[in-house]
C-alpha cells in the first residue's frame, strides 16, 4: 500500500513545496495534495513519476509508518535565521537516522546511553560539572567530542545541508539520544555545536522550553562550561593582554577564538572594555568568519568501525540502502561521508573510544 506520509517526508527532505513537486513530476497540485492527504491512491505510473523526481526508490513509498520527532521536541540552533524549508529538510533526516541505527544495532552491540537528567535544576554550569564528574573527565580538555559522545552511547549523525544557517539539532527516540551536526561548519564550531546539543539533551529533556532564547542561552552556557572548565581556564589563562594570546590558547580547548573570548569575559578574566576591544579586532582580522589556525575536522569513530566490519563482508552503502529502501546518497550524507571502501588498516581505537562488538558473528 502507498504510504502518503513517506511522500511528504521525501518531499520535505528535497526541500520542495507541494506545488514545485507537482510541476516537476508533471501532475496537478490538486492531485498531489489529495495523494499526500491520503484521499487518493496514486496509480503506479504516478508513483514512478514521483519516485524519479524525488530520486527515491519506489519501494520507499510502500513501507511502514514513519517515526518522526515532533517539531517541538527538536532543538534547532539559530532557529530565527532558518527558513521553514531548511527546518523541514534537516528535521526529515531524523527518521532516516533511526532506520540506519536500527539496522546497525541488529548487527552490532553499541554503547548504552549514559546521560544525566538535569531538567529540574536547569543550572547549565552545574550540569556540565556533574556530567564531567560522571564521565570522569576531570578538568582536562576534551580532545575529540564526537568520539566521546559515541563512547557514552549518544548516536551522532552528520547533516550535509550546505548552509551556514543550520548548526545542528538534537532529539530523543525513546531513550536513545541523537545529535545531528552540520559538516559545513568549521571544526571548532562543530565541536561547540556538539556540546551545545549535549546541553539540550541534559537540560531540556523533561519540562521547560526546548527552543527560544532562554533554552539557547542555557545550552550555550553548558557548552562553554563543558568544553572550557573554569578551573582549567583560570589555571592556563589567569590574565589576558592581547588577542594573539587568545588565538594561541584556543588550541588547548579546541574552540573558536570568539568562543574562548566570550568564556573569558563571562569568567571576568576579560573586562567589558577588553572584550569589546577584542570583538572589534576579531572583526578587522576576519576571525568571525575565517578561524585562525583551524583544527582538523573530527570524524565518527563508531561509523568508521561499523563500515569497516561491513566491508569485510563486502557490504557497501548500496546493500544498506537496498535493505532500507533509501537512496545511497542519503545514507552517505548522514554517516559523515565515510561510505567509500575503507583502508586496509583497522580503525583507530582511542582509549576513550567506543566499544563495538558484532552480534552472533553477523555483519
């Protein structure tokens, strides 16, 4: 049976309005509207036209119901600058991630989520300290955010939206936390986005707003506190006399110049006058758009390990896509572009990296 909700999902993923899709597929807007609303069952030829236009397999439209997170449960950053089309495109990636995750978890044992729920207290700095203590991180910088998230059972996926207006978002699927990161951002910005979304998952799961200025401010404070612990910042930057000093120091915490300057200001290591001066100088040097001394982009450890195990059985993105009735490109976009055949060597396993075990020898 044709599932109209899947047509809506595919259309939103492609960033198309109903009228635009109807014109491209050569059908009337009224016909498309009735199909999406479940009032008409499309003829096989119409399904073929829609599938070709949207570049989805025809079988995709005859699968089961969609588990899509409600819009009020997704925490989008920079929501005021995003268009409805961009929100739909990014948000519609979540069901695909759920299906990929379920497919993988049938074959591999992945770490269980290990998070705290700080929703009742809603103190971002205290939540960051509590989570660091739970994860035994001490006051040391986090060397690899994605690797840490995966080791603690968070499911991290990528967004290849090619727009600066989408930073990322987070949501829950039952008891499983998900983070989606825009790979179009700088490595430093992506690390902060990851910590920001972690803050939403810790602070806003139950009760309180998940969107809006208050929630964003709380998630930002959590991210600053988590990535740049106060004791460590004060120990290594007790006073600041120049912007160059901040540029050199940012490497320790893997953050942008502007993020470190903001943290120093909040900790009163930078006075109001110094901070304003630094902001002006950063603008003149172009640091607000071009990060000085950029760090390498982080990659997923879990997905690299999973794909290498699958490749041993000669399972490629095409087999995964066929099983899930998805376009191969959609899977590649969500898995950090790692779906080409891996190298002969094993994936790097850092001491804090996630543990991966094949279930019943299947891959």
